[in-house]
C-alpha cells in the first residue's frame, strides 16, 4: 500500500491523490464519476462544448456520484460562457491548461483551482495567480504537451518553486511504480490520462483501445501533425499512417499529404478530416486508424482494459 501525503487530498476533498486527466472526447461523465467514487478525482473536458451540453454532463456526473470532481478548460480559447455555466452549477474544482490562470482566478473564488504547467516559469506564474494545486506535466505525457522537460526533472523543480502549494505529477505514470516514483520526487500524487484511455467507461473506440494496448514506448510520438482545431500546440500521439506520411513529406505546414480528406464520420454524421484534433470514439465509421490517437509514453505499460474502479485499486495497491 502506497502512503500518500495528505495535503492535496485535504485541499481537493478526495481520499487518494490520483486524478484522471481530461482526455478530451474520451472523458465521459461515467468515467469521471467512477474515478471519484473510487476516491480519486474524475475530470470532464469541457472546453469545446457549449454551455448547455456542459451543464448536462456536469449533472450526469452528479447523478452518479456525490464526491468531488473537476472540469477542465483550455485558457487560450474562448471559454467564458462555458466557465460561467460551470460556476453556476457550483462545480467544486476547475482545472485549467494552456494559458495564464490569473485571467479567471478571481471568478473561481468559490471553487478549487488546479493549473497544469509544463515549465518551472509557468508553475511560478500559476502560484502567483493563487491556484490551489499545480500539475507538473512532463514531456512524456500524451495529448497536448506544454513543455519540454521530462517528468523526472520537472517535478522536483516545480515542487521547490511553488512550495507550499501541492503538486501533482503528469507524464509517464501508468502503475503504482510510477506513482511511487513521483511521490519520491516530491509530488503529492499523480495526474493520469493514458492509463484511463482503456477504462471501460471511457469513450474510446475499440480500435483506439487496441492501439493503446499494443503500443510500445517508442510508438508515442511528440509532434505537431494533428493541428486541426488546436493550431500551434505540440502533442503526443501513437504513430499511424497520417503521421508517417506527413513525416515522409518533410513535415509540411501546408499542402500536406491527404489534406482535407474526410477519413471518418461520427454517429451524428459529422465528417472528420485527416489532420483534425479528434480521436476515434464509439459510433465512428471510416478509416479510424488515420485519426489522432493521443497517448503518452505510458501506453507502453498499459496492457489491459478494466473498469476505472479496478484501475484505481491497482494504482494504490
């Protein structure tokens, strides 16, 4: 059994300091509630949802759990309306990324504020803005990656820089060994995304789950390939045909191979193009292999599909 520091648990009102990272369209109310019910912190990704849909998802989480949960918002895109909806619903924890949390800190006075940083300078900026918890995101992380330092060196540097604010570690954590390692570095817990992609409650298409389960460490590539919808944002994805063709063409920013090709259609009939910022989700048809498969290097350690409660139990021993 891992012995956890208590500060971050007291701050967030959780039992074990394990947070499910906001894994985009794969983050469902069922997943967030299951993680929270298991004593951790479940998270909804709401940046690109309209306020009505955000409220629906928040209320669905509340229907499934009475434990604390978070919503995540990307600060460098317009989020005022959805933030207002979250605050009106009395969401207990707001998680932010990719921008300066000072721009919303005064509005989030009645909720706990978590900010994810990719550098020591960004972590200090978050601390000065008055956040309650800092997430130190190492370069190994999946999805959109803010900085260039590895988890091993970033976490202790951020811990030293923002003390006494508690720090959660992100990037490369898939099991209790990784969790124990970041605790030894001074973090008070883990912020895990890739590990929850294969949770049964996650909205990941079967083909996406299979790709994560089959991945080796080297298959998770840091790139700027899938920029449709979120330009100029480096990210880590599993290697696929789109990425390989783009690299072979010299990584062009214009006139990319297959630019504009519709490679998949979702359950509502919406088309998704080759370089879009979109993952394969249930109900999609088409060449799903060509879509973005966001995942961190931790995918090389993920070898099973399981309910979120079982994943949480495995993490804490």
